[in-house]
């Protein structure tokens, strides 16, 4: 979709933009060139000052690692000099998964059969947390509630002893209020 974004920027010429992508973009290459360099060059060719930053949500009070690349651009014709844009500095206080866990959550239990055949099978183990777990959770993915990733985070709780994160826990992990 990046080339569609370029078309929009070229036609609309906003004075500023923010783009975001997964951190793996930093290592991705096409032929002999890094994809990120191609993207920055294309944005510069449209007349934008491009600022690139790698941020992790865990550094900003969210109890999950969620590393993302941000492009912040400013239309050079609208500014007489460089903007000296600075990305925000990380917070000092970390927030951990145990701070957001609900107790005795109903409707999120994982069956014993699924635990045995899928969650605890060989390979990368799932991350099992409880109210004592002072850790920052792994990245929450869109397929989490379909249990398609055994590398996800699961809670020691519920009718079967293991459950998914609740809707409110997921919202909090993403930085949203419960409402």
C-alpha cells in the first residue's frame, strides 16, 4: 500500500504526515537496497523532510512489547528551515501484565484438550502469566482470540486453569480505556 500512500501525498500535499509499520521493515530488502531506504527516498522526492523512529509501546506505559517504525514527514515548502522534529522519549516507569489482569474471568477458558494438543505442544512455548508476573507481554496480534499462535500470552486462571486475555485486558494492553 505504500505506493498508494505516495499517490495520496502527491495529490493532497498535506503539510505533515505520520506513517507506521512493523519493526521488521527495518531489515527488509529488495534486491540490493533496504526497503526503508527506498521509502524514505520516495517521500523525500515528494518534497518531505522525513524523520524515522523505532518505538516500543512498552516504553510508553503499555504492558506489551509492540515495536513499530514511524515515519513523520513535513512538507519542506511549508517550513523555512528543518523542523528539528524529535520523537518522544520513553517513560521511566514500566507497566507489567500483572497490573491489568482480571480475576475469575468467565468465558475465556481454553479447554484441557486444546491445551494439551496445541498450547503445550513442542516448539516455542506459550507465555503463561498470572497475578505475580512482573513482565511485559509479547505483542498482541489480531488473530489472538482464534488461538492461532502458540507464542501468545495466556493467563493461569479460569475454569480449566488456562484462559485467553479478556476483551478489557486486550484493550488495556493496547493503551485503550475499558470503555
